């Protein structure tokens, strides 16, 4: 019996509290002050005076560079956002809406607040030997892929290009193509001339080094001869002094 009585009392307390809340709760666009439900201020405004029994809430417009985008019971508006580095203004701030920022060209957004971008990162650049499989947008980064086979890209191409076939154009290959650069071609006569010039330069350098070596050897020999001649005169003078 005691348990039943406690259960009935508990139920009665819950019902009484629910009834009180139903009658005392303010509507969605209202806020409670000293037991009174005051109307909230409309977007673009803030509370100047709370309501009373005789008067309604007094609202005033948000000051410059501030906003309120929802019905509010606050006495202050929010400061307008500033578009930071990598961002530009898409829509300027008004009393009832914050600034909307969007990424600059070459950047993509990594964090958003409602419809506005807060932070950006610069698009990745594909390396030589890679091509752009998907160009970066304001919301995603650039996607790169490696060249394969007999193709190349300097990193800015949307697809890898086949290497040039020099023989198809009647030219001679002077530099083999790799993944990051195309084959380099030259006129056959030009190629022969380049080889001949390289050999001639090598020979000239060899002759120059040989002549330099010979001149050095000659200087050393002449120096030795001078020393020998001085030594002979010194010996003759010594003998002359001993005799006379």
C-alpha cells in the first residue's frame, strides 16, 4: 500500500509540473523576463528595453558593421565577419545577414559557416611528370596523376602528351624525352656539327694544357740553368781569391 501511495504521489507531482510549464512557457519568438514573456526583436535589430506589464519590448536597428540574422533577445548585435587571406566578399554584410565570403581563384574552402567560407588552402600544383586529372574548384583540391609509357607533361597539362618522333619529321634526336619533358630534335647536319664542335673544343683544350705544361717545364729548366751558372762564377771567384 505504501509503495502504491508513493507512486500516485510521484505521478501527481509530474502532472502538476507539466501543467505549470505548459502555462508558463513562452512562445518561440518570445523570451522570459521576470515572469513575463517578451517578444523578441526581429532580425536586423537588438533589444533596447525589455518588455513590462504595460509595454512591449523596445527594439532598435543594429549599428553599422553589425548584424542579427535571427529573432533575438540580446541587447547587442554580432560583428560582421571579415574575409581573411585567400577569401573575397561574395555578399556584403547587412543588418540582418553576415558577410558571405568565397575562395579566391586558386584556393579552395576547408571550413564553412552556413553558406560562407571561413578558411581556405591554395590548390596543389602538379609536379613535372604529372598531369591534372581534375582541376581544383572552390570546394575541392587539384587531383594529379603520373604520366606513363612514352608520354610527358610539365605539370600543367590536362593529359600527358606523346613524345615527338624525330625520325617521322626527318630530324635527329638530340635529347631523349622523359616523363617531364618532350624529345628534342635537331637537323642531321646540325647534330654532326655539334659533335664535331665538341671534339674540336676537346682537342683545343688538350693542346692548351700540353703547351702550358711545356712552358712550365721550360721555366723550371731555365731557372736551374741560372742557378748552375751562379754556382760556377762563385767557385771561380773563390779560387781566384785563394791564389792572389
